[in-house]
C-alpha cells in the first residue's frame, strides 16, 4: 500500500535537511529543573524549565493584565495583596535524585570526513519544475470547477428557500414541514458530497506532490555525489555562499529531463480506488500502470 506524506514538496524537502527543536527546559521537556548544591543534584518539579535554584522567578504566576469583573477589556485588574500567593501555594519541593550511574568511557571513534557543502534553492526548483507546473495546473482547474459547483448549488438553495417563503401562506403546516425536510436533506447531502470532493482533491494533489518529492530527492543525491558533496543545505538558511556551491540549476535541469508530468487520479476518484492500479515496487509488471482515461492529463 502506498503511503503519502501529507506535506507539500518544498516543505518536506527542506525539513529533510534542517530540523529545529525548541527547547524550553534542559532536555526540552519544559516541566522540570535541576539544581546543584555542592556535590548533590536535586529534582525540582513543575518549574517550566526553571533557572536551577528551585525558586519561582519574580512575577511568576501573576499576569500583567487581567479582564476585570465587568468584562470590559483594556482595564488592569486590582493588584493582589503582597504575600497572598505565597500563603495559598505550597513552597517548591526539592527531592534528591538517585545516585549517578556509572558511565563507561567511550573509545575513540572514527572521525568524519571533511564536510563538502552544497546549496540548493528548493523554491526555485519547485517553481520551475515542469512536473509541478502540470500538477498545479490540473489542481487549479479542478478546484475552480468545484468552487463553481458549490456556488451553483448555493444559488439553488436560495431559490428553493424563496419559493417556500412565497408559498407558505397557501400551504398546510404538514406541506410546509415536508418541504423544509426536503430542502434540509438536499443541503445535507450536497454538503457531504462537497466535503468528499474536497478531500479527494487534496488527496490527488498530495499524490502528485509525493511523486515529485521522490524523484527530486533521488536526483539531489545523484548531483551531490557527482560533485563530492556530503552535506546539502537549503539556500534560504544560508546567509552567504558563492555560486560554485549552488546545485539548484543542475537538479532542476535533471528533474525536467526525467519528469515533465505526474500521474493524477481521474477527477473525483478517491485515491484508495486509484492507487491499487499502480504496480507495487518489486511486483510483476501490470498490463498498464494507468487507467484508460489517462489520469495524468485528466481534468
């Protein structure tokens, strides 16, 4: 079964090479703190990445501005009396940690090879990729058609509501309720159909994007290896570099040679119904890898 990462091509590729993890506390958890006193280590819970002293920082737990009781914004709440918070909250607890485990020495490892860095502009590659342009063109046409269908259905709803309002005076209560039920049922069914079409539209776009991502990643590796590069960084995260490090044009040129279109499911076909028609990796070749409707150009 084909798994598709639910990310856009450029974002997924950038995340492959640069990942930032915000660290609130010493280990990134933001809920504990450690204090050292002499040769002892103490565990101080619920410090939110504290300062290592086991005490609350000045002003902690006291918002600078609160909504007054009358609900009008922009007014400062009454200042709490000094010492009120200390009387209501217990002092922080310090608990001694267990003994430090024995950490054996680590033998000298193999030093990494010298870094040979490359730079790539993923945005430029995605913008000028023929396959991405094909995917976006088909996706835009289908999205516009869906928007038009939604607008037409909404106009029908308004007309039916107006007709019901004009006929209400001449209809029996039972007839009015039946008309209202019919209208509500139509609205509910149409909303469900539009939700399904929207989901299918997103799935088809992700399916095409995953194909571009897979091929671009392989080409990027080939171009980097051909130039002896072992690190490739996104251009957006490199403030200064010289042109000889940039492999954007080489990757784009090779990508447009091997991939000018993507396989897209027929319009309004769920991906689960379409994907099994494509042979799995390592499987025997099928008689065709695409439906007869030529999904790569379907609109």
